């Protein structure tokens, strides 16, 4: 790519109404990494692996649907960097395929990691035509 093409890319990114400072993205990345590690606490093989590579959060992934699979988790993290009110927000869905009710949706911004939706883990009983949900 020529320098002219590079400068055009920078101008396009710079003209956006979204505040995607590298400082904000580093904060979001830090919260995302902490979330991945917290969600995998029981997965000691992954936690203790000194060579694990955690996902990078950069402006280049804006609006891309990405996946980070975790060995031993039997699942992983689907994530996408979006914007809300001109600020970056990382939307993360995570689940463990072998654990019912494990699906969670979080939003991560410069203020932290927030649970916004979760799968209800309940047992449904049918008793004389009545439906009874026990959580």
C-alpha cells in the first residue's frame, strides 16, 4: 500500500464521529482479558498456560463478528466492537457448550464489563396441566 493510500485510511478513520482513542481501546481490551480469565477460572490448563494469546482490541476490528475459542472451555467468546453514542463498546457473548444455561451477553466499555443478558437456567415441570419453572 502506498503512503497516499495509508494517509487516506487515516483520514477516513479520523473523520469518524466515534471516539476510538487507543487509550480507550486498551482499557476495553484489559477488561475483556480480565473477563476471559475470570470466566475460565476452573479451566486451570488454560489459566496456567504462559503461552496463551488473548485477543487484541483495535480499530481494525470495528463491526467485525469475531470468535475466540478457549481450549478446555468447550466454548468461547463471540465479540464485536461497535459504537454507542460515539464511544466504543465491545459486545461479548460467551458460553460453554456442555453446560446448560451458561450463555451470557456482556458489554464492555471504558467504565467496565457489564452483564446485559443471560440464559435462564431452569427446570420446567408439568404438573396436572400447569407449567412450573424452578430456577
